[in-house]
């Protein structure tokens, strides 16, 4: 974003309303923990009082970044606004998904999973088309919260039930990756090989091959 979004004139003009500051979360780990940072880039909007207005997580092109920031400054689409709306419409699946994403971006993984589970339970026939996304997001939140085995169950459920879902290919990779995260490299390797064998045209074939090579390449003496 430093080479595209932040240098765009329409984003630079936001300096009339905001003071921009960059923090290296890998070095300032205390600040990263304070704000529950679990992924990068994370952009946090703070009021002059220090209170968080909201945050953006991941890549945003210039137009989307500027619009989202202006919306948040106006109180549109912020977590407090969405929570208030959800309190009025507790069965609104779209709102549940939005608030769940807000919780996950703040490392409030248990609350995020709670909402995703509600979506899954409420829409058992996937009439809204949101269930595969809810399953994937729940798995992601659990994985980021280091509950890898439970995360794997959500990914597996997605793969078993929704082979045509947009999230299907990513879920295939996440299943063995959870084993890798747990340090069970043998099961992870077996899973990666199985995905490659059953899905030779998988869009992330190159990534799969790299994982396989990583766990099968001979260990150098200097690495021992």
C-alpha cells in the first residue's frame, strides 16, 4: 500500500483530517498486543481522545481506502454502528457476518466464531449463500486464535458440503496447513500431496509444491 494507496493524491488529502503514523508491529510488540493486531497491514483510526473509531485490515486500493476512512469518520460502517444495528436486527445474517469480521480483525476470535456459528445454524440450507463464507471465516478465526484442530473441522465441513463454493480451493489447503501449524509435518505433507494428486489443476499448485519440497528436501548440515 505504501507504493500505491498511500501515495495517491486523494489519500494524501486525508492529511487535512488525520495525522498519519506508522508503527512496526514486529518491533513494537507491546503496542501490537494492546490493539489485538493479528495480521498486516492493519490501519487503526483513532479519535483525538485515543479511542478507536475503527480499523481497516488488508489491502485497500486508493478509492476504496479513502471512501472507507471517510465513512468511518462519519460513523458509517463502524463496529459500534453495526453492533447497534445488529441489536435491532438479531437475525440479520449479513450484519452477523460484518460484525464477525470486525471482531476477528480485533483478535476477538471467540466472539467472531460465535456469530459465524449462528449464521451456520440459522441458514442450514444455505439460502443466503453465506454459509461457506461463515465456515471459512470461523476456521480462519480459530486458526488465528491457535485452535488449529477445531479450525480444521470447519474447513473440512466446507470442503465436504460445498465443493462449488468460492472458498473451496482455499479450504482444501487450510486442512493440511492446520497440521503444519501444530507441528505435525508428516500429516501436513500427506495432506498436501493428497490435494495435489486429487486436484492437479488447483490454482495454488505452485504453493503446494513448495510446501511439499519444504518437508522432503534433505536437511543441510548447517541447518541441523
